[in-house]
């Protein structure tokens, strides 16, 4: 749900690459390919696309890793139908996070509801889906749940709609595109249930020697100075959790510790370095969480891009954990 809104809410080791670890799918005279940048520091580099790549696809230009003819493009937002109709990326459909999660804990909807939504959007397990958001955390929430469902080719627009606009790419007004629905998903649903855990599994993970809960919250949320949310009263965090960082400005819509100033993903080496400093290692079994799921979903997606093998999202996060009096809570407000 919207944060701080006041209402309802590889064989290549990715983390060893430096800040300059990028490459261009350069113009090829033989194949006449356009030349948007893909990232060499990510194992799943095809899944993080640039505005230039998407613009070239929409213009009908030949590009590397082009999607199939029946690919889907969606903007994801929360109560965002009105701004979408004012301006959006041409050809985009619209998914609202209220279709993906529900009050009071803002956990994902039941599997049957999620399946119905995907089928109505024309999404099967073998679909190629490109997602973006005005707040790209919303798109990350959808991306994680589609991966959980079993969609094999989910791609996220790096930097979201803001970076699309900053690049001078066109927008259009009007209603969202309606893709034809499909009758069957194609594989058992969900295909990757291991990508999402509940509170019982979260408690168990804390007891495992190689397990970790990773808090994707601001420092002041983690130490208990603030809750971060108008609808969550409790302050503090989960005892034994590791601090995985988020934004550095107490804005729960921010993931600035993971992003360049333009909103694009930092080099994988920088993200891995800050995680290693907190004891967060790719060989551990870990679940990311935040307040309700959006920031955790983006951390999950970035770890997935780097091919971290044992990752999930603890869906309930701080909202669910702090609401159960049986759960221990720790405040670290004396920590500088």
C-alpha cells in the first residue's frame, strides 16, 4: 500500500563488479540493433530494462532481448488511475496495488484472487511482462508477486516513470490498455511459493543458523525512533533481524541507499558491500521485510537480479509482527 499516506494504505559473481560494470548492446550493422544499455553486473541483466530500451521497443526498432509480440506493459500504482489517465507510457495497462494486497495488514490477496487478476491481464507463466511505476516500489511489489506466481520473464523499468520522463520519452493520456485475458496460467499456481513466507516461517527462520530476517527500513525505523507509518503505532523492530537499509532520509517511500540520484539501481557491488557490512551474505537463507512489503519487494528483486539463491519476502513485515503481542520487539533508540 502507499507509504506514509495517512490512508489505507552467474557464473559471474554479481557483487564483485565495480561501479563501471555496464555494457552496451551496441549498434550492429548486420542486425541493425538499437543500442540501449544493459548491465553486466547483474546475472539476470535482461530483467532490468532502461527507458531507452523500452522506447526503442515501442517505436518498433530492433533491439537486443526484444520481447515476443504478445508482451505486456503495465504501470503499477496505488489509487493511481487518475494520474495514469492524465499521462502514461504509450500502450501501458494499469494494475492497482489494491488488487494485489488487502487491509488490514496489506498482505497479498489470496492465491485465487491473484490468479484471477493475472489471467484477466492476459498473463501466463510464459508471458513477458514489463512493469513500471511512478513510485517504482509499487511496480516491485507486483514484480515479486508475479515471480511468486511463476511468471518467468518479469522485467522492471529501471528508474520507473520518473526516469522515463527525464529521458524525454513520450507520454500519452487516456484509459489503460486492456489486454485480452487468458483461460489458463500454464503451470501449477503458485510456482514459486518459496519466494514468500508468513509469520510462522519468519519465526522459524530466526532460529536457523544460516537464516536471517533482513529489515529494509530506515535507520530510525530500525532503532525504534519512529514507526514510519501513520497507520502503524508500534516502534522498534524484530529482535535478531539484520539491518538491510532503505532510504537515508526517513522517507518510507525512499530506497536511496540502493539508488543513484536519478532513481536507477546502484552498481550491484555497492549494494552487496553495504549488505556484507551488516552480515547479509548471499549464502544465507533470508527473508526481506519492511513495514508492509513494498520496499522489501524491491530489495528482493535486486537480490534476484544478482541471483542470490535463498531469498524470500516476509509479507506481513513490521505491520504484522508488531501487531501480535506474542512477538518480542526491540528498540535501539540509544544506538547512534
